[in-house]
């Protein structure tokens, strides 16, 4: 708890003091700590708490109100009050690391499913669970880790057939080990080992990913059957819409920030532009 609050304070201070020539922090996504012990995934069990409005407010205050999104388990006792408090603070709430039934998900009014299929109640033909409930509701966004490990190509194609195109969001779920190759790393005080593009705990549990967004874009086209335009929406426009930021980012339009990434035909990054300035060129 103390480490999380300290990290949030550091983030808030960084935003106040920092000048950003490249990537800009849009806010904090709290993936927890109010999640289900049954679907803890690679999170440290010692960091899990039952829904607690005062604790949420403490976290929100620690970073200067920069919490943009929070993942929680809506079936946990006290979650309804927490969701209302979060929404009142302008925080978007997503269902993740959860054992919620489809009815509990619908009742919660939550607008998103965090890394769909992973660390949540799956689909059963008598109770379609969190994953099925998110797929069945056209108003719910679904996040996908499109690395070919967390979600297989057939599942990606299924989502494309079911969900409205503007409700699919690609995320990397990347941890600090991203971009540094195979070897030892850590996540939430737990040892992680990366091998062949997969990050896992000692017991084999997937521990986030080392996915790069341009690779997710490539997988959308080659494995999911998406068009280049659809893949672009999954990676940029739709996340911006969900966060309420599409008026200024997530597309190339008059009046928006001139921020975009250029890929070559092999989906490698050749240039990144932020606010009209070239900040990276291969």
C-alpha cells in the first residue's frame, strides 16, 4: 500500500515538473488493487484489497487526481459504492481480474473489460461470464493483448465478428521487461522471467507482456483479418474515444494534436511525430 501511494505521488510530481518532448503521460490506470483473489493473475496477492472508497480516494489524491481509469472486480462486496465514487471523480471503471457473472457485469454499468479473456470468468453455455457479457453488450469496450500468447488468433477473429469495430481496444499490458530481451525481471515484487517473447512468473503464470504496439497492429492485420484502418482504430482512435480524449488525439484531423506514428510495410516504426515535431526517426 505504501509503495503504491509513493509511486502515485512520484507520478503526480513528474507530471507537474516534467516537460515532454516525446511520449506524454495521459494519466494513471489503476489495475487493482480492488480485484478478485480467484483471478489474481500475476498480481501480488499481498497487494489485493476489498473495495474501499476511502482507500480509493487516498490513491486518487496521491497523484493529484490523475487517475484516468481503474480496473476492479464488480462482484466484490462494496464494489457498487466504489464504482459510484470513481465515476463521481471522473474515473472510468473497467472489469478485470474478476469472477463476475454476465448479470453482475451488466448490473455494474462498467464500460470496459480489461484484457478480455485473461484473468476473468470465461464463457460457459449456461452462464456466459464476464467475457461473454462484455462481448454480448455492444456498449462495452473490450481490451485485447494481441501478442498471440494471451489470446489466440481464432479468439481475435471471433471478437472481430461479434464486437462493433469502435469498441475494440488493443493494449500491450507491457511490463518493465519490454524491449530488453530475454532474462530476469520483476513485477510487483515478484520474480519474472522472459523467454521467447513471453513473460512468466516462476509457476508459469503469464506476467503481463513484452508486446510492442506496432507488433499488435501487425497481428491485427495478419492474424485477426482487420484492415489497416481498423487496426489503426484498435490501437489509437478507440482508446482515445474510451478515455474521452478523441477531440484532441487518436486521429488525424484539423484541430487535433499532430501526433502520429509512421510504419513501413513490415510494420516497423520509421518515424514518430509529437505535436508536429519529429521525435524519432529510424
